[in-house]
C-alpha cells in the first residue's frame, strides 16, 4: 500500500489548508485512517483517527474544532481540512492507514504557519 500526501505549504495565521492523502488501494479494505504531525525536535503525534469498524472519529484537543478529516472513496483519498491555523501547527504532516496489524505511512507534507 502506498500513500502520497499533498497540499502542504506556507500560510498565515488564521488561514486554511486542505491536505490530501492518496492511497494506492481501496479505502474500503482499511480498518483505520489517521493524520499525524511532527514538529522539529518533537515526537510524531496523532491528530485524528477514524476507526472504520465503529465509525468513531477521535481528535486531539489541540486541533478539535479546527481540523476535520474526511474521505473520498471514489478516489481513495483522505483529506484533512485545517482552519484557523496557528503558529504552533507548523510541522510535517503524515497520513497513516491501518489494515489488521499492518500500518502504512506516507512521506509527509510540510505545513508552515508564519506571518
């Protein structure tokens, strides 16, 4: 399974970006989808995860109310809509897909929030 993230870039505080993660296989075969981010000097942290079995979506407190995960099954793409971006949202953002015991990662896309 291959994942390719896109949509990152430079944005001012308060702005928005929409990230995309294109998956090489059908999303219907996946058990969970998630977005993570890693800022310089920090660990990679989960932002949001969708558990398909129970249709549960869990957001980290730091992004709750500002970020929204969605999926387009027709194009096997997972999106992350990011609104009201803050300086502390600057990081490399990674898409993660899980199927049974397997976990797949993309190479990440850089998001920089700066005035």
